[in-house]
C-alpha cells in the first residue's frame, strides 16, 4: 500500500540514509539473487514522488554513481543494476515496475536476471524517462552524462558499440538521444556518429516487414531531427536531413 511504502521509506532513510546505503551496497553482492532482491526493493521505494524525494535527500544518486563502472557501464550486473535504479530515481511518474515481469522473462535457470535482460530493461527505462521532459530538466548534469556515456560508450572505437547492440536497443538509443540532445555539446561527435548509423540502418532495413518496422521509422526520424539540433542547424546537416525526410513526408518545423 501507499502508506506501507511511505513507512518503509521513512525507516530506511533514518540515520542519514544508512539503511539506504546498506541496501545499495547489496547490489554488489556475489549472490545475484540477493542483489536482485535489493534492486527490486529499491525500485518499489522509488515508485512514488515521496520515495524519490526521500532517496534524493539521502544522496542516493551519488551512491549509485560510485557503483557504476563508467568505462564499462553495461558489462557487469552490479553496475547495470545501479544504472537502472538511477533512471527510476529521476522519473516523475508512478512506475508499475516492468522490471519484475522482465526479470522473470529474462531470468536464467537460477532465477537471476541475465546481463542481456538487465541491459534491455535499461533501454526501456530510459525510453520512459525520455518521454518526460519535466523529469529530464530536474536531472543533474552529472547524472545526464552517466546516461549519455551508457548510450554512446565513447571509450570504444567509432561505431563499435552501436554494432554490438541488439537491433532493438540500437534503434531505441536514437530516440533516447534525441530527447537528450540539449546536453550534446560534450558528446557532439559521438551523438552525430550514432545518428548517422541509425540513418544508414534505416536505408538498409526500412522495408523489413517484421516487428521492428515501426521502431525503425521512429528512430530514423529521431536521428534526423536530432542531427539537426546537435549540429546547431548547420546548413549541410539540414539539407541532408531534408533530402532524407522529404520522400517520407515527415518534415518537421525544426527542419
């Protein structure tokens, strides 16, 4: 219940958030089941504005950022679990957490979420956040940079991360990056490169009659519009995008 959740939040945030710190450290537990229980519990506490405010007051985002491997954010379970929780912490909406159902669907024989399932949930949660402009405005620059590094992996060679991702996550990444375009300055080249890869992906795959067809179209449009924004409406980028979008009849005011 809502009251029960608030009581749990009050109890765990007492003593300067020592309880929160203990649960967050549980994400690093060697037993994946224990780590997953800690994640599930913390997600439930962030399902309300009351809970999110309490967690922010305890500096939960700082605890999570220290757990995330910023060079390889999606290559260890404790890092990606911390990343998922960081996303939910900044959502303004009540989330009937999809994590639990995806956790079961993506679980291995021991009942623990696989790395692939956790990565997929990260993109789903970021998509949810990207739709909420109010929440994005509240996010600290340091937190936004954590999100961008996860999506772009600037530590890797150009395009390497893009092609390592499953097709669904590649395409979702463009839609998310479009929402984050206003923070693009420090990652300008990486974001432009990502958008160009999505546009090329559209050219090669737009006629696919499968479940990704709608996502391919949406992501290519996001990539085009994002490219114009990130390039500061550079005339060459605008012309490239205009030529690409015109046959689809999808020109927007930004172009």
